[in-house]
C-alpha cells in the first residue's frame, strides 16, 4: 500500500460503525453464527478514541456510521444511560462527530427524540457548502471540511417501518412496499427467497423521492464546483459491497443518482458487521462497508483513520479493518 509518507494530507477523519453498546453479557446474532460483545464494545471505542487523540495527525472529525447502542437497551429501560456512556467516551476525542442513524437508533428512540438528541449532528455542523438544506421530513445534511471536498449524510430509514408513527402515511407506504416481497408474520425474518429480495425486512429501509431529489440537487452543485463527494449512510447500496440481506430497499435508485453525477468518489456504510468493499467499475466510486465493533473480539478492534489527498483517500485500518487506497477516478 502506498500512503505517501512524505506528503501531508489535506485533512483526516476517523470512521467507526455498529458499536451497539449494551451493559449486558455477550450474546449472538439472530442466526447464532456470530458472537456479540455488547459490554466490551465500549472498551473498543475507548481504544479507538485514544488512538485518534494520541495520533501525530489528529482527525478533523469522526464519522459514526450508526447503531451506536443496541436495541436490548430499550428492553432493559437503559437507552439513555447507554447512549450517555457512549457519547461520554466519544467526547474524550475533542473533535466533532457526525452521527448516522441506523435501525438500532430507532429501536431505542422515536424519530422526534433523535431529532432532539445529541445524535442529531445537523445543528452543530451547519453547512459550509452553499446549497439546499434538507427538508425536515428526513435526517440528512451536507458539510465541507476542506475546500473542494463535501460529505453528505443520508437517512436510510426515511422510508421504513422504524421511526414512523403507525398511523402515518409514511408507515403505510413502507408497509405496502415490504409486503410486496415479504409475507412472513415476523417482518424481521427475510423473505423465503435467495438473492436481492432478501433485503425486504423490517430492519432495513430506504430513501424517499424527496430525499433522492435533494441529494440530486446537492450533487449537481458539487459537479459544477468540481467537488469530491463522499456519501455516508447506515445501509450499503452496492450489491457487491455487502450481503444482499443488508442492502437498502431502493439501493438501485440511489445508485442511479450517483451514476448521473461525476462528483461522488466514495460511499460508506455500516450495518453488515462482516464488512465489505467494491469499486463500481462504471463510475469509479468506492463502496466501503465497515466491519462492526459489536462482533469484534476483545483482543482486536474495528475502526479506521482516513487521510485525504488531492487524488485519493487512504484508509488505515485497525484490527478487522483492512488498509485500503481509494483513488479518485
């Protein structure tokens, strides 16, 4: 790997996904194929923040890609306490954190609660890029940490059964969508098929037309200004970067938006705890799915630091996360 040791990066940032902290004993995922280290995930986060804090070149910001605490906290009435523990640990690294919302955020809190919480990064960051703010119906925003570079945070549960009132039109529309493919009584159980349709479960979601239209306008402006854009959300959108069961419902529509612009260089997501990566050969866009902290053994870790240069981003992985170089097309 070439990481240009003689060059100073334009800026750096940290990235971490699926911490899913809960003060409970270890358990397993729903298929009992992967061990989950609920309590130890906080210790791995602590090691990550110490690494970022003690680095010779400190990150300018952190991307937290969703599922910051586990849904078991809701069962135990510990949602606020667990969130406070994780945010306290993150605050030890004195840089801003951009929070993505995943399914476990909605297991613990309502959408209105999340909008009022510290997991709403929008008020603290504002938008240093001239362009349209996102409508209030979904949680999305964009920011520019350095001239020529833009990051866009997307709401992968804008269209979802999670976080929407049962009586709402959004909930009804999401139910109609999932029922086209999933006839199980338990909608968290994937459809009895193989392939891409397994994504139609209750723990996934998608992007509304309004959100896609907003993204299209943000990317159009970035195209004009020749910006390099990185999009982040909880759900992966490229079939070759994840297992099909973890894809966003309408991944193809978001891919189509990206294909129509030349400014996007990278898409980062979590959700699939095994991680994944592919480069879209049609567009040159890098699709990175970050390994999850929750299924990382205590003697390892799962976080990265990305150094950004004029022509590439260089990911230095820790533990389960591989080093990678993302050349800009």
